[in-house]
């Protein structure tokens, strides 16, 4: 099984995770810029993080044969902090970088006017820079948040096939499918979505525009739940080709719209990590 995780926060994960992921067939990842748990106090903290997402993290991933790309944005939660908002003015220079394949994660956390403004401005940046957009949906009041999200996306003028609306569930999948946007599902150990529920959704709604991710980060999460979803699909009677489509070809198709997806070296390092620790740049 070859796997592309279209949404995972590797900054928060260890080299053990990279080794397990490579051994499980995960050859490519996209890491969206998001909040780090601890609130940031200024734009410099963001730019160091963005530099790490397009510099250090791809270097670390490559040592395990995992190709790493990033999406860059001011996340919805920190869009509410006046100390962080100036980062919006710094985004254009990052959106021109080669390893950046979308604007994201953008969207709503608490649906405040500040979030409205940051969401609209960043969708406009996606259009301007000819990039897809990765849109997070709120965990509270999900149906209302997703409906509002789709209205803002439609009003922005970005083509729906260039947008993924993420963290969906049984309640929100139908409206996103109808909108023409891609549908993202974060498979979590305890909340959000499980492999068996995901299989049911794929049965009901088909495989078109479907993306499955682990969204693994600094909380309770598991980078191998994409693999578990593939196994659950096979056990439920889906074919190897169906699994390949959902776990590899769909994310490749979505992010290829950036014109920047470069999968050279994907899977190349699968056996070579054994027994070696990550190289430390310059030390
Ligand atoms: Zn995320």
C-alpha cells in the first residue's frame, strides 16, 4: 500500500514516527501550518515556524524516504490575536516558495469577525498566488460552521475543486460534496472519525474528491490511522485500486493543482533508516 497523508503536523512528531510511517508505506506528507498549543506572541514566531516547515522538516522527512510539502497560513485560532495578525502581511513571500502547495489551514475556529476577515483575505491570497486552499472546519457547532465556510468559499471566487474542506463527519460530508469542494476526513483514535465510520462514508458517497488524513499533531493522535483506514477498506470489500485511489492518487491530484508537487524520492528510503538516527544539520 502506498500512502500520502495530506494533513499531518510532523513538527510535533518524533523520528520514531517517521520510521514507523515509512515502514507502513507512507511516502509523502503535507504539513499545514497550524497553532502550536502555546499561543504565539508575534509574527517572528510564525516566520521561524514557516521556515522550519519548508526547510528543516522536509530535510528530516527525506532521511526516511518521506517527501514533505507544506501549506502556509495564519491559522483560525490565532487570527483572533492582534499580536499575530501582522503575519498576514508576511504570507505572500512564503506562498511563492517551491515547497508550499496550498494556503492553509484557514477557516473558522469560533466564527468571530476577526476570523471572517483572515479567512477572506487568505482565500484571496490563494487566488492571487494560484494555489489551492486547505480549510479547517470548527469542532464546535460543526454543521453551522461548515455551511458558513462554504458560503465564504463560494463568495471568494476560488474554484471549488481547488479547495479541501477538512475534518468532516457524517453530518457535514453531504453539503461539501454538493459544493464541488474536496472532502477531508481526519481519522483520530478517540474523536472526530474512526476507520470503520470512514469506510461507511466511502460506501455511501463514493471515492471522488475524498481525502483521508491522520491530522496527527501534539495531541492524542496516530500517524498510522491512514494505513488502518486502508486495511478497513480492504476488509470491507474495496479493491487495492480503490485504496490506492483514496490514499495516494486523490491527494496527488488535489495538491498537483499547485504545480509544485514533487514526489522525487518518495519511498526511496524505506529500508535505510534502520539503525540510524536523524542527522543534525550543521552539528
Ligand atoms: Zn491540522
